């Protein structure tokens, strides 16, 4: 949801900055557009970082010794939050 929100904010900001040629006396629409684009980029990057942190893969290699010889055990775990 955060990735979509970031893209939405960026698009709305770009429309306000580049597509509209309306002059309003009480607000600068170009500045608002740039602020929305900046907020969209920040939200998008934070969302990407959080998604990347949730999907981690851990590989573990263990060597166990028993009375008959050496046995090598390889385990792979995938950790991640299920939505």
C-alpha cells in the first residue's frame, strides 16, 4: 500500500507542477506540486526498504559428528512476514 501511495503522491504533484497553468493568489501550486513529489519519493523509498527487510533468507550449514563418522547437514530457512 505504501508503494502505491508514494506513486500517487508523485503523480498528483507532477500534475500540479507541470500540467496545470492556473494562477491562484493564495497558494503557489508549483510549490505544492514539488512538495507532493518529494513526499511521494520519500514514501516510496521507505516502503521499498520495509518490504526488503521483511523478506530475508537465512542459510545455515551445520556439521555434526556422530560415532560412525562425520555427517554434514545443510538447512535453509526463509523468514518473512505473511500478509
